[in-house]
C-alpha cells in the first residue's frame, strides 16, 4: 500500500479512488482530525492555531504570509510522507483549505520537486474526459508498488 | 468524554446512484449492530464511530452500488460546533461548496468506473484546444 498525496488535498473523488485501488490517500481531512482531537486549551478545538505558521517555516520563508505558512504546516508533513502523487488541475473551485492560490502553487511545486511517481491531469468536463480521467488514475494507481510500507 | 480517547473516525458517504437512495443507505446503517452514529444529509450520510466499525459499515454501503457510492474521511464529527450550521447561524458549512462541485461530477465518474470494470478498451480522446486569439478576432470582426 503506497501513500499517495492528492491535490486538491480535500478531494472526494481522488480520496475515494486512491482507497478504491488499494492505497492510502494522504488528505487534508485526516490532518484536521488529528489536530482537533489533540487535547488543548481551545474550546471548541481549532483547526488552525498560532502554532501553525511557526511549523510552516520549514516549508516557506518568514516573509511569506501567515496564511500560507499555516496551511503548509498541514500540507508539508503530508508531502514529506508521500510515496506517490496525483495532481489534478483546472478546477473551477477552490475554497477553504484550498482557497489560497500561493499555497496551491507551493504545494504543487513541492510535490513535483519530490522524486516520486506523479500523475498530472485535468478535471473532466465531458463524458470522454471523464473516461480518460478515471482510466489514467486507475492505471497509475495499479502501477504503484503495493508493499511499499514495508520499507 | 470517554469516546474521545478512542480511535473514532467520521466518513462521508456520497450516493450518486440511480438505484440506491440516501435513505436506503441510512436504513442499511441502522441495521448494523455496531456502536456508530449516523447523520443523513442531502448527498448521503455521515458515519461516525470506532474505526473498525465505521470501515465495516462503509464497506457494506459501498457494496450496495460499488461504482456509484463514494467515500471520504471527514475531520470534524457530525454536528461539531465549529462546522455545524446550527451553531453558525445558517449558510453552507465550510467545505460544502467543494463537495457540491465534485458531487456534480460523480455520475460521469461512476459511468467511467463501470466501463473500466467491464474492461472496455481505453480510447485516447483529444482534449478540445483553447480558441486561438486570431480566430476569436476574426469571429468578432465577422459579426460586425
């Protein structure tokens, strides 16, 4: 089972497909769950705390806005763990954790920089494109080693 | 509070099937003997509980219509104070817009998964190219 980082990091379609073909998706939802389940002073628990931008300094310089560094404190460790990646572009929507264009650029850059198998495709808009999208992702996921967690 | 220390997870089950309704899925979950809680939503259900129990229930739900039921994990529990609309004065919850956009694509993805499972050969389709600027200029001029 390979750890596959997905972009957009909160995508339902990508998260489902990675799991469907027997791998582990590295997605934003699990990170958020970890944070809000960690016992702290905040009530209700916050998904972003003042600590975030400090941890994000590992991935972005201090001049970079706190919003980018805060997001990178969540996405960065996922990229470090990734053994493969799927980047889907041309999305007509970016909200919440995916709502920062500079973070998205940095995320894609760091995934591309890493020496891992990578698939880059576009979101489908027509039936044919949908078929291409699914076939390419399925073939890519099937080509990944299944026992990579025993490294 | 004892529940908080357990390895509890929440899964969003999105139903995009012609034969299964969100209510059918909810009824299937109610049949389960595991200690899980569910919330019915407009796109499917949210299942919360201990990891093993949730994974088991999700697998049962998936088997109802494998290629048209999609699942992803959710960070917050159903009804979490910072996310639930009830405590935020209405409006879509953060994350809903993205989910809604992807839900619109699911019928297409489901049909493609059916074809992939049936072993239909892969045909490379050429993506339509963006309109050339000179062509666009010609069109504008011709209309004048």
